[in-house]
C-alpha cells in the first residue's frame, strides 16, 4: 500500500556520505488493520536477503505474541517464490528462518536478558503500546548494547496508540511530534496516521475514513461500520483512529474531561444514584452522586469528602432517606468493603444497594469513557477540586484483560477515589437496583 511504501522508502534511506542507513530508530504508529505486521514481514525478509550474516530479532508484548507474527512470516515465506532461499525451524523455543545469505530471523521475550549475549542488525518491537515507561527502559537497555558493533543496525517500533499505561510509546510520540513542530532533531524516523486529537465527534466515521491509510486497499467503509457497531466509542477510536484515549499523565483524556465540565444542576425530578469510594490507605472517603440534566444527559458531582471512614454509612443513610436514589453502589471487594457491610446490614431501611462484581467494575469504566467520548456525560466541578485532583492521580490496572481505574495513590499522596466513585455512581444510574419486594403477610391459622 502507498503508506507502507512511503515508510519503507524513507526509513531505509542510505546516507550517501557513509553508505549506512540514515535512521537508527524508526517509529511507526497506525490504526489497526492498516497492514503494519505485513510491513514488518517484508522488512525482515528484505534485511535477511540484502545483508550477509544479519541477525534479526522480533518481540512483542509477550514472546507468544511475537511468535504469532513470526509464524505468519514463516508461512508466507514458505508459500512464496523465495522459499528455496530459506530454511524454517518451527520448534517452540528455537524458531528461526535461516537464509542462504547466512542471515537469521528469530524472536525473543521482551525481558532484560532476552537478547543477552547477542549481536543484532535489526530488532523489531510490535505493539509498543503494551509497555510501560519502566518496561520500555528495560527493553531499550536490552537492545541497544547488542548493536554497538553494528554501524548499520536499526530498531523498529511499531504500534497502535495506547492507554495511560503506555508511557514508553507516549513519550516517544510526544518527542517526535514536538520535533516536527519546532524543527528540532527527531529521536526517530517518525510515521503516524491518526485522526486529529481535537476531533469533536468521535462517532463520525468519515473522519476515520479520511485518516485510515488502508481504507480502499485492504479495509472498506462497511468494515469500519461493523467494527464501530461492535465496539465502544473510546475503544473504537483507539483501534481504528489511532487515537490516544488517555495521555501520559491522565487516565482519561484531559480534552474530553474539559469538554464535559458543566455548572448545570440535576433536573428537579431526575433519578439519582449514590456511590462510595474509600482511599486505598483508608485516610478518607467520598460520596458521589449521579443524575440527569434537563437535556437527559447524565452528570456526576461530589456530595461529600471527609477524612476517616466511620462517617460514611450514617451520612449515606441520611441521603437515601432524603433523595430515594435508584441505586447505591459500593464495591464490596474494594477499600469501602466495611461501608458495604454496614449498609448490607441496613436492608430494612430500603437501601437500594446494587449487587456489584468485578465485571461491573470493568463495565463502569468503559461506560464512563464512552460517555466522555460521545458527549453524553457531564461533570459538575466541586469547590475543593476533588474530582480534578482525582483525575490527576488516576492510573489504570487490568481486570479480566481490560482496564479499570487503579486505586493506587499518586506520588504526591493524592487519591483517585472521587473519580472511581463517579464511575460507580454513573453505573448505578444506568443500572438501577431491583426494587425491593413488598412485604408478604401470612396470618397464622389461615
């Protein structure tokens, strides 16, 4: 495809003064289904055929993921006209494509000692978004020394946009973008196809079509439509728009967060829900409510935030009696478990306590991100700035192979509790607790 040819033609430029490759580091970031893996396959075959005794290695988020890419490459070689030039070994743990030039294409685990004792001409890292800043530093330290004696060596980093945990990729992308903006030297030969970060409507498929480099070649508009129907807005934007739904510091895109701010109050007859979260160190807790504005759009606000935990259950009971919420949401497996236990004992007071599971926690985070992305969620700022402080403190963790907000405190000791409570309150508003059954009286002897 044209984009692949552009990358190959540029990244493999030879400096006429030295006869060596001009670029040591190549960074390619494109949407999913663009053909980046096909580009890697061609790259490794080219290097092995054009350089004698080249040592070429590939890794990804895990060795098994790298093996999947390698196996596809081996299969393509085996079916091609260049098959007689290669010998393929598929034994797990010693996979290799060996060429008549003496070159080899192999895979390694993304660890500190994955390339220990090796000397490499080409190293590729696929799905770089999966690595944190620390993991990226470890992998860099593992790769760079192996190329010290190889003046024409290259490192290729290939990926789709990442999440809040993708510190390595985000840092490189930011450095390259800044270099392009200022004209300063870039740390890499940088190639990016993505929808603009200020895209107003993340549901506008025409925007994706205009920025997806494989559209009209290997992917169609109907394929984009089918993918959008099967995915949430934020998930689709990252996958098919190469759009960073989170930034380096924030677990939620600050632009979307700023756009969601409102001073409008809940509609007078709006249903409401309440949620509780306790700081991981139990230094304090927060109650957040969710309701609907006059337009029907959901909104959240901090009701109360105090030190300690003992005040939460009594205060919540007062709020339930006064506002008759459709749900009260407390994660029974999180730091607020003692509050949940206290409220569970108060069922006789008609507390609509929602049964809440790990799967619901995943859904709550996804629904909140979708609401921010598609403009169906608003945030009422509190005077103390608790919600914004929680946003700055928030990072993510993985539950059931999907991301949720982490309860870990930031380096300055601030807690993401208010933001987590907001997601739970929104979930309670969208998924009301079942109505309590009416009492059934039985008269003895009848």
